C-alpha cells in the first residue's frame, strides 16, 4: 500500500438538487407525503381493533377452558379425553398468539394514524 494521499478535488462540492415540498418534479426526490385518512380507512380501523379484541377474548376463554378440562380429566379416569382436548386448545392458543400480535400491532398503528390526522385539524369525512 502506498502512503500517498489521493489528489485533491478541484471545483465546488456537489450540491443536492432542491427539494420541492409538494409535487416534486419528476426525477427529483421529495419527502413522502402521508396519504389522507378516508372514511373507509376509519371503518377498517374499527373493524381491525374489534378483531383484536375478539381474538384476545377467544384466547382467554380457551385458556380458562383448558384448565377446566384438565381439572375434569384429573378427577376421574373416565374423563381422560378432556386432557387431550386441553392439549388441543393449547395448540390453538399457540397458533393464535402470532395472529393476535399482528392484528394488535396493525390496529394500534391505524388508530395512531387516525388520531394524528384528526389532531392536525383535518375534518373526518
């Protein structure tokens, strides 16, 4: 390797093209603009929020019922099938956790966007 420095650059430093706040001309970078929140988006926000609530309630009910099934299976050997049903419910709960997380995160983000849009002085449609 050489200890030599690269030759100096002559001329002014490069200048970035101007950025237009709205409607940047083609080929020029403009910061992304948030799309407006429509009435349809607001409806879907409510639907997805309630979907998250319903999934959470179903999973809580499945957890309680699995514990009840285990107690019933433990009381009498003739009710041993309830123990297997509890295991099936646990598999369902394990499969439902990622769904619950995804729906909850989506609902949270959508609700935040609707709230910020409303705070900015935009009127709902």
